[in-house]
């Protein structure tokens, strides 16, 4: 009977947001409230102080610019979005494969880890002009390569660390069942590494946006978000520049949200582990 | 069946860790031990006596430095590859990312059982350790005692003829511990499984075993063997005079070890 009670208690404590929804703000998530308040203060302050438009456009004029330039911004977002997504996916696959090799083979560990650390020491964005010469000034390849290099390292380092955290007793148990090394990796090391992998994936999704847009300042398609920002800012059309930044932000936020969704989907046990109080 | 091959035969086994290095340790020295099928043998002794090392040698998780270990008439290595034994540790070692039922199914998956057979067996096993209805829970939702029972169900799921247990109840409170001990005895009596069990606790060793092997440290040796003859294992026997006599006998043997 006490067993039932134990389970019931941990179920209750893991129910999300139980007993919230207080006062005048029923069922509106706190971040939304915070965001609305910040935008209102921003808009109101600019209306009161009325500085010159180039200092900081009001949120309303940024959104306005987003709509008046909807066509070009949508094209630019698709081009830059492709660089971000393709670079992120390639970089993550590359980093995870390298991490699996490194955790499995000592030789790979000794060969790959120093190279990875050395590559990470390079200021990767600084390579953009050089890559432009390799691939051609208007090719997106150089921008994609920047994103791949930028996202690989954090994902690689975190995944290697995660794979190494596997519980010794669990590995010994698998060995007692005569499980193969790859089977142990699949059943024990990979699930253990998932929390750190997803942390690095969230980090990488923001890095990919930064990497793509900054790389585009130096070359690539001229109708992408990066050139759009530099051109609009150069012509003092700040609301347009901010609208392009907003578009990039939305791509980053969408990728982050996807990473969070994937995390929840692939680690349904994680929430119960955290609220269960036994580790 | 008098000369059937022993479940476990340890002959002249020694184990040296880090040989030739400054941190060299003689964990075990010249161990001989034969365990016949259906026995419940407990290894007991002060820390550093090598009881866990001996269990790992039988499991072929580490190789002996000298001597030979046979399980079911073949080398320990072959027995491990043939999955002749189930194992349970002090830490339940459940996989958080698997449900309770899928934890029990893990060895069956490794052996290539079909999904429906695995399901059926996991349900039977959870029934056996009185956790029916908990199959879809995650381990973190269970108490320590329940987790340990899942680990036992997992070790027994493929009906191994030999069960190796390294202080499996060490982390449990007294009440839970006695409950799980009775469960283990019931399973042992039902299935005729051979059990090799490591513990610190003298009453636990006496209550569970048909034979208690007392070991001495530095280097680990078998110093004496106490046969336990109790008619019936139940809560009542814990208060019976023959139980206390046996406990005293094992305590004396242990004191001799620690004194020497």
C-alpha cells in the first residue's frame, strides 16, 4: 500500500504547472506576459522621449517594416534559413559521428580530440573572406561551411563528455550479458549522453544563426538576410535593418523550440528523473 | 546425479591487481571453492577480503591472474558468452530511460527474444517480485526497495541456472530488506537456482544460505566454511535458537579472521 503512495506522490509533484493560474492572469504563460510588458515599455518610452529614429526604432515601426518589405524579407529568410538549417544539420551529424568514434576507439580519441581543440581555437568567422575566395564570392557554400565549423565543436565536446558519463555498473551489467561494445554504446552511453547533447544542440541552434548572418556580411547570396541588414543600415533605414534582424531571430527561436520539442520527445523519462528526487 | 558437474568450480585462483606496479594488490590468493547446483552460498568477510572480486571472477568480468574458474562445466568466459548467469549489484543499476517492464526485458532483447515473448515474461517476472502493475512506470518513480526487486526480476528474467549477487540489499532499510530476502528465498526454492551472494551482514548470510564462506583479507583467502542447517526460512526462524547458534558460529569465524 505504501508503494502506491510513493508513486502517487511523485506523480503529483511532476504534474506541470499544477495549481498555477492565480489572480488576474489566468493561463497566460509568464514569458508572454514579460515579453508584452517589455515591448510596451519600449514603445511607450520612445513615444515619450522621441529620440531620432536611427537610435532605436519603435517595435511598431519594426513590425511595420517587416510587413512593407514582406516579399524581400521572406526571400532573404528562406536563403539564410537554408544556410542555417543545412549547416546546423551537417555540423551536428558530423560532430555526433566524431564523438561516437572518439568514445569507442582510443586511437580516434588521440587523433581527433587535439584537431577539434585546435580548430576551435581558430576565430572561425575570420575565415569567411578566405572561404569566399575558395567557393566564389556569391556561393552559399562558404557560409554553410562557417556554420558547420561553428556548431561542430560545442556539440562534439558535450557529446563526448555525455558518452563518457555512463554508469560503470550499467556497463558491467551489459558485459555480464555478453553485449557487444556497440550495443553497450547504444543501450547505455547514448541515452546517458542525451541531456548534454540537447544542451549543446540548443547552444548550436543560436550559434548557427549568428554564424550564417555574420558570414553573409562577407559574401554569399546578396539577397540574404546578412546583406539586407548591412545595406539597410548603410542607408539609415533602421526599421528595415531591425526587421531583418527580427526575421533571423524568429528562425533561431523556431530552431530552439524544435530542439526543446525533440528533447521532450526523446527523453520522456527525464522530467520524471528530475522530479522523482532519487538520483 | 551425484557426480553432476558443479555449478561453480574455482580452482587455485589468485588475483593480483596492477602487478609489478607500486599500487600492486593481492586481492585473492589460492582460492578453491566448489558450489553444487541448487546451493545458496554466501561470501562474507571484512572489507578488502576480495569477496566482490571473487564474484566478478566467477562472472568473468575480470580474468584471474592464476588458476581456473569453471561455471556449469565450462570456462567462466564461455559461461558469460552463453549467458548462463544473471547478476545483481548493490546499486539496482536500472536504466532510467526504459520503463520498468523494458528494464526486465533488457537481457531478453539481447538474446533476441520476440517482442510478445518478452512482454509475457516481463509481466510474469514483475508478478514474481510483486510489482505487477508497475511495468509502465519509470524507475525514478519507484522506491529503492522496489528498484532492487526490478533488478532481481531482470536478473531472473531469462531463468539462468546461476544468480550472482553483490550486496544487492545493502542500500535498503531493515524492513524492506527482510521482505526482499524472503522474496529471494521463495524464488530460489521455487526455481532451484544456484545463488552466490556477497554480503557484510552476518544475520543476512545465515538467514539466506545453505553455506557461508568466511574470507580473510590481505590477501583474500577462504578462512572457514560454515554449513547452515535451518528447517524453515521464515520470520519465525529469526528468533529460533538454531538461527542464533549459526549466527554466533559465523561471528566467531569472522572474529578469528579480524583478530589474525
